C-alpha cells in the first residue's frame, strides 16, 4: 500500500523553506517507523518520544540541508518543536499503542542480537 499523507490541517499547511521541508518529509516517513498515523495536540509528545527513541537506537532520521554543496551532510535529530510545528499531519498509518510499539522495538533488539551472534560465528 502506498503511503498517503496530508498537511492541510497544519498551520501553515506548507513548509516555509528547505529546513521545514526536510523535517516534514522525515516526519511523514517516520509515521511508519513509529506506528502513529497523525500528529495531534493530544499526542504530539508521544509522537516525538517515539521518533526520539528510534533516533537513539538507529541514529538521526534526517540530514542537514546542504545549501552550498560543500562537505558531508551532518545528521540532525528531530526536536520537540519540529513535531509540534506539524500538528495536523495525517498519514494512512495504523496507530498502535505504546505497548505494541515497544514490543516491536524489543523484537528488533532480539533480531539484532541473533544477527550479531551469527555474524560473529562466521569469523
């Protein structure tokens, strides 16, 4: 299924500049990683917490916008203000409970451990 999304209910609904565009795109794709289909006044802190947890485990989800094309892009962590700015964003992602989300994280950690053990046995 294709990822569908809307920022019509955001204020303003369109990004203002490259940095906001980058954050918006990161949050849109992040909805799938964190199992949350929208950002609301009520849940924006949970949305942020899940994004932050994913970034702590796997690294920043976005890179700084390169305007001059010099050097390597640097990783940039999502900040609470970034998520709050996009209250109203919706995507066709099924929202799961925190317990379900944490269960997925635990499964991923288990899979990482099994993979590491198998790779270490090859050496």
